[in-house]
C-alpha cells in the first residue's frame, strides 16, 4: 500500500502528494498528513486516489458531523476544522492569482465567513425510485457518481428543510408519477419555503390531494415545473406569501422566483454586499454599473447610495424582476436596466452603455473575459469583482492589470459554501 505526505489541497479539496515526479490527488487527506492511499485512476502525469489510513493526522482534522460524509457528494471538507477551511480557501485564492495571473494583491482582506451549518437556503435534490435500496431516495448525488445518495438528513440545509427529507420520500413514493419526477428544487425565503417539483408527466387528482395535504402539514409551498425553469408555476397554496430575502443594512427586500438565481447563503450575502459597497464607495451623482446584475442584489444597494445604478444582464426575465424590485423598494428613479450578452461584449457595445465612474462585476463561473477586454481607456476608475471561480478571476485580473492599467488593490475569500470546496471571493481594482 503506497504512502505519501500531503503538501496542500487542490481546488476540489483533495490532498496533493508527490511520488517519483508524479502528482497524487488523494481524497480525504489534509495538508501535513502522512497517509496510506489506494489509486482508482492512473495517468502518465498524475493519479487519483483515496485515503485508506491516516498515519499522522493534521491538527486541523475533525470528526465529520454528517453521517453521510464520504458517500454524499454535497460536501468535501467536513473533516477539516471550519476555520482551517477558510484559511485553505484563502491560500487557494492567492495561489490562483499568482500562478494563473502573475498577480499579488496589495492587501489580502479578512475572509468573510459565518455559521458552518444550516446555511444552504437553495438546493437542487435528485429523486429516484431504487427498490434495491428500499424505495424512493431523495438527496444529492453520491461522490463521483450519478447515483442518488441515501440521505436521511443534511446538516447544511436549514433544520426544517433537512427534517423534510424522509417525509418527502414517502410523499413522492405515493405519487402516480413517482418514476417521472426526477428533481426537487428547494428555495427558502424570509417568510416561506418553496419546493419545486420537476414533473415529466401530469399529476392526477389523487396526487393533487397528497401535495395539498403535505403542504398544509409542513407549511411549505409547492411549485410544479413541467419543462424548463421558466415553466415553473405555483401550485399550492395560492396565498399572498412570496419568496424574498432581505438586505437590512439598506432597507431592501428582494422578491424572487424559486428557479431564479440567488445566493444560497443569505447571512453571508448580507456581509458580502456590505463589503462590496464599502469597496465600491459609490457617491451621489455618479453613474455606476452592475454587470451580470441578476435580480439586483448589488444594483439596489448601489442606488441606495445616491448613485445612478445601471444593471446589465443577459436574461430578460431577470431584468424584468430587477425592475420590479427597484420599484417595490422605491428606487425606480435611481436605477436603469439594460439587456446585453456580456459574454460577447465588444469595445463598441461597452462604449454604447455610456461612461461609468465605477463598476461592479459579478459573473457566473465562466468569468467576464470579454467584458474586461472591452473596457476602453475611459473605463471606470474603480472596479469591484465578485467571483465564484478563482481561476477565471485570476485570468480576468491579469487582463485588467497587464492590459488595461488597473492595480489589484485587494482580494479576499467569501465562504459562501462552508464544508465544500467552492471558493467565492471579492477583489478591488483601481486605475493605476
């Protein structure tokens, strides 16, 4: 059985060891540990392995709280102390900026982090009838597999949602479309919890009765989604409650549909918005862009500062929702929205949006390479970049620093997804 000493963690929280010039990625191993491992994939330059025995344990190793850890693919870092998780993500951000962008931030910001459990207000669960495992399974996929994990609880979900996993098994197993309902999307708001059932076939009258009874007993709202995300509609109950989340620092309530993108961790989002606004430092009378604005998570706080906020988003439905939120929060006069495909941004298209004093960028994992390439000489003085992928942040930071004349004034991680390898971050750029 081979043994190795773990040097660091990779972007998926696997330990990295070296053997005869080959890199070994070891699942379940932590930096500083000496472990026995077994390989499950071998390539000329690297091997994939899993821990069989920890010979010398890291001081940061802890006992995972979840009984499903190691089988369920929802988490990869529960065996690492929460504070050490944050430190590892900060190191990964610094490493990405240097190795991929040849950049070192002038300042590393204190990490944004919070409670490690019960934070996940958005989730997409799979549902599958598996007679060999006792019937209906509902949960995340198993690690490195398309199989659904046999989950009976999830400590990352709010307790009331975790407690629904077993009752939901019974409910879905009793439906006529039990084999044609592959997914349940969870969305928790300030005053209600929504469950979106992806249905491949219509439900019948008996199914409707079962859903209504379940919703009444567990105080949840069911949506049905017969096709794509835009087809989701509210089934029961049809009361006045709506999904929303709050930004108390700015007196803002954001309404959203259960299939629209929102941050999964509402508490950390509040702190993230606060830091982004402090770094952006928008002033009354300025014109400030919010690129990839979604439903206005950053746009409305920018407007609350007195600046003229311009939200740009490629999804027309999201810009409509963003406009509704602006009006509902009394900010319609301070905000304008434009629909544009920012992944295909050109200097001409960017210039057509008008001059911006400052800009916030919050792209998906693909990053914003074409957008930052499109910035001209009269580009904004200050740019705040919120990222969910250190690699694309580093790539785009290199464009801003090496081609567009910006300094990387600071960067830091945002632990939006505790116990997972997901790294959210925030960076500040200023014209040199």
